[in-house]
């Protein structure tokens, strides 16, 4: 995803600049790290560049740099210079809107689905012990709902997102403290907003994201029930049911048009009422009981009986 974000920022900066100095200034203003490559024969001559995102480091701890050629063939410095020479500055001129590619939008949706699933797990863990620890994650979930609604472009999904707002909001005058899980969910929502609307080629992944949000809404409903906030729990359940209806209708419509809807193998859609049954990590298997915390050890199966000394045996070669 770092490459896609850098390609977007470099493309926008190149469209707004008219020379090297303006281009590199635009990149730095956009929060991009810039490294220049100089000529080995002509001192001081810039022949290329590389960009990186703050906080995105490789295995060696250094920034993960991307040259212009790795971002796109038209983003090398020689290509940009030819483009600037062909297009003289015009008052008020601005480049057209940037569009991410289908694989990039697909990666954003998959990332958001993973963050939604992780947030649902964190909320469920906290609901039984420390509900306040999940308040920020529940609040951030509303941003993921609205970003998904804009991506799928379904009015019913927008209504489900509006309904979920009531379940997600914190008590009046009490702003939850920021958490890592909540910040990750917000960042995923911002990526979805940047990606724009889903097309037919990214619809399967968008539907998988919607299925992850059904589980997230169910987790928020359990959290509000643990907090004895009946109205908010009901709003979360209603949002989950509305989202599940949108998901079923979208899958049926896509199937009628011949568009694949399976983002992952063996992926099933969970209804809001299935959370306790389907989210248990290990299905129950018959067998001996595990040791209990009291120190009692479950009995082990008896060993197979050995033959008695007087039992007849087959004679061997030397007998």
C-alpha cells in the first residue's frame, strides 16, 4: 500500500509543479521523504529521485525508498521534465483527479477488512472485562462504516452507517482516549476514502469488507449490552441486520451479472445472531478433558494389556 500512496502523492505533486524545485517542494509539503540522485559526471546535476513514507521502514530499519520508475513509467524525472516542457504554466490550471488502480483499491479493501476483524476481536475481549478499553475502537468503527458505504455506493448501506452512528458515539462529554486499534481503523477508513468507489473488478473484496463490518457491528452490540446501554445495543444490531441485507442483495445482483463475489475461499457471511456460535476460535472436539485449574488431572486412557507369560507364541526360526 505504501507504493500506491506514494504514486498518488507523486502524481498530484507532478501535476501541480512546473519544474524540479516546485515538484520536490510539493512532495515535502505533502509529508513525503525525498532523496535526490546526483550525476556522477556532472557535479550538482540531479538525475533522479526516490521517495518514502515516514514510519515505513524496511527490515534494516531504514526508510523504504521507491524510485520514480518503480511508481510508474511516467514518473521518472526525465519523463516529468519533458511533460513540464510540453505544458507551460497556465493561470489556475490544475491536474485531473487521481485514480488508484483496481489492484490498489483491492488491497485497500483487504486491509480495511483485516482491521475490522481485528477491531471486532479486541472489542469482544474487552466487553467482558474492561469495556472502556474498547470505547475508542467502537467510536472509530463509524468511520469504517461510512467509508465502506461510499465505496459500495448503496443507499441502504448509508442508512445502516447512519444507524450505527448512534451505537458508536461515546457518552456526552466523554471522549474516549485514543487506542492503537482505533487509530488503525481510522487509518483504514481514510485509505478507503482515498480509493474512491468500487468498480466491478473490486466488488468481491468490497463485499468481503462488508461481511467483516457485520461482525464488527455485532461486537459493538455485545459491548453495549455489557455496558447496559440498551438503545445503543439495539442500534448496533439494527445496523448489522441492515448491512447483512445489503450484502445479500449485492451478492445476488453480482451473481446475476456474472460477477464473482467470493473474495476468499471458504468465506461465509455471518449473520448478527451467529456471533457467539461462529466466532468461537476452536470447534469442540470429543476427547479427554484438559487439565483443570484446580490441579486435577483428567484420567488418561488405560494402556493396552500385555500378553501373559504363559500365552502361546509362534515358534521362531531357531526354535
